């Protein structure tokens, strides 16, 4: 199984996880519960599933329409899901959901760091860099701030924070260290 298991994300209770297996997304309860297929499409690949707080929803990246897009589905296995940000994300290299489930951060291959509003699908660019993609996306417990490592000239990087309410970006470190 480990040869085919992609990424996984545990829910806040520790009772279930959303997992990627060979380009499909599944909801698995950890003890004596049902397993549900949330996205199975032989024509598309799904990857990087994340739990959206306690909303009863999960998000993942899909290439069903061509370029990467964010897809939102219910953990109940309802067949309808919603696709956001088609043709706006580029190739997504990492994904992180805010603890409240309202926003998903995506690091694109071209150095852009994007925030996608789960309800509306609106995409905001929080930061961009020329030295590679953002890494280590991490939300504050109140979902107000997003932290990440922004690459600089190799092998250096800096830690940055973005406040979601107004998009203000603050450098925590100055980029002199790896």
C-alpha cells in the first residue's frame, strides 16, 4: 500500500483522514467505520487532499479540466463537488487549509503563493518570488496568519507571514540563513 499512497491529512478529531491513493481521494475513518471514495475519475488525477477544518468538507488539487484547479467535496461522499480557480493556480506544489476551513493556501511552481476562498473561489496572490516556490505552508491556530519559507538565492531562504484580512506580508527573518 505504501507504494500507492500519496498524501493524507487527518481531521481535527483524529477519528478520520482524507487520503490520496493512485490519483483518487478517499475518506477513511480510523476505527470500524465506512471508507468513502470522494474522487475517482480515470480521466483525471487528484492529489494533495486536505481537511477543511470542521466544515465536513475536504479540498484537493485536480487536473480534470486540464490545468490544476482546487476541488471541494463533502466527506459524506455526496457525488457533487465544486471546482474553483481553474486556469489560475499554475502547477501546485503544496497545499494547506486554514484551521477554520475558510481558506486554502497553494504554492505554485512559478513562485506565487495564492490564497483561495473556499466559499467564493476567489483567488488572491499573497506573495511571489523569483527564486523558487514557497515551502512549509503553516497556518496560525486562529486562521488569521499564514507562514511559509520563501526561497532566496540558493541555499538561503526567509520566513514570511501574511495576514489574510488585508494581505500584509511581513518578513520574520531577513534571508541570510538556510
